[in-house]
């Protein structure tokens, strides 16, 4: 079973225009790094940096295919994120138990 979502890590991963564009590319497709790189004007090391953050956040899965790395969205993690955000709207939290702190303790790091 996966760990509960880490909202800080997720929001850091989402807080960049380039990473949001990468996620959009992966919505309907599993892509190799070279295909993602074709859509941007930066180097492979820069793409690796962004993909490391996205994979580390749990939003993207990476799988080796020989010499290639293929990336896809982790739909389960997106579902957990959606449930977490719904908790801010007075809706029930996800089954994973991830819910926003009602007293602000999580925001203060307590």
C-alpha cells in the first residue's frame, strides 16, 4: 500500500509552469523522456530535474524500458490529491486518511 500523500511535496511539484505542462502531456499518454523533451527548449539534465520532482511527489510513475525511461501519470495519487483538496471544501476526506489540518498545525510544521 502506498503512503498517504505529502501535500507539501505535491504542491512544490505543481508550483512550476514547466512541470504542469509535463503533466498535461502525460494526461493521455505514457511518454519516454525524449518525447517529452521535444516539447520544450531545454536540456536533458533540466528535464531530469523536473521529472525527479514529479516522480518523487508520486504524481508521475517512471518505468525502465531497456535504455529508455517511460513516464505516466499515477492516477491513484491524483485521486488522493483530489480527495485531500475536497476536504478544504467541507467534503469528506479520502479513504487514505489524508485530510487538511483544521487548526493550521500542518501548515506550521507541527
